[in-house]
C-alpha cells in the first residue's frame, strides 16, 4: 500500500478580498509525480507559496509525513525535507554553478562557526561530503560543462536546470517544481521529462509540479489536479483530466 506523504486539507487564502485558493484539499502519495494545472490566475503558484510557507493560510492545514506543518517557518519547511524552484530563477547571479549548488547544502551543515574558522577535521570531512553530493547532482543533470561558469553568463534554460539542481542538493523528500519547462525549447523540455523520471525513480523523490506544458504533464505525471479560480475541478490520471468537461470548460470557455 502506498504511503501518503503530503496532504492539504481545506486550504484557503484571500488577498484584498480576492479568494486565491478556496477550500482546496488533495493528497500526494510517496513516490508520485503529482502535477497541478490550470489557466493563469487559477491559484497554482499560490498553493506552492502556502506549502513553502511564504504565505499564511486563512484556513485549513497541511500535513507532511503525518505532522502538521501549517505553522512552520520557511526555513523549517526546508529542514523537514521540502525544496522548491520558482517560475523565475532565484540564483546568485555572480556566483558559479558549483557555488550555487554548494549553497543548497547549507541546511545540512552541522559544524560550528569556530570549527569552520579553524577548519578542523570534522569540517573537512563535511566539505568533502558536500562536494560529492553536489558532483553527483551535476552528473545527473549533465551540468558538467557549466560547473565553473558564472550564473549570469548562462542561457535561461541552463539556469532553470541549475535551480532544479540546487533544490536536489538539499536532498528533499518532496520537490516542488514551479513551471520547470518555462523558457525551455522543445529539446530541453524533452530532456526535462527524462530528468524528472530519474529524480523520481532513481533518487526516490516525490514531486509536485505546476506546469503549463500539457505534453510534459501527460508524459511525466502519475496524477493531475486541475484548478480554476482557486477551486479544485478534478483529480485523476492525465488522460482523464485532459478530457474532463469541467477542465475543458475552464480552459476553453462555454
């Protein structure tokens, strides 16, 4: 029997009288790639901002690994094993790819400041461990040609994958990908579908993905949640959602 990893119960949040998310409930099973789709303004990124605790809930709660995480701070969410990317890349533009990925290891740092100042043996062991983990992620996502390059000099598609790589360096149990194919060309999007499979199957990471590219959603997802105006329209297999009358109505109108 599949274990439930994350559960949203009656999530609701409003901004200036606009109901961005209304009584939204869904669950994500361990090992799933779970996609959230919907027209612009449907509330997809708002859901991610609620999970990562950038926004506070008006009502409802979120359960992760059996614990209520609704009141945790954003850094505590990361420490629990939830990592995310953003629609627009949030990287250190003047740092190298390697340094950006090493920053992703920061939450696993266990040494004290004085130990690091003296560069004691425990610090050296930790640095070697961090480097190995980062190099594994670089190999996984084929970022070797870019490892020493400055982020600001890289094409947008490569930056998107560096942000995914940095999230993976946190060793998350749940990875939130916000429009990962945005700005990618068809070849890069196809590569992304294979990397999603590797992330999910080889690394054992559960994924929630907000995505507009329905070909990628159909190819990569186990289940799909369709939203419109902050409300859940339907949840099911990609083929079911693509042909659901309420989903078609939300995208195409009456």
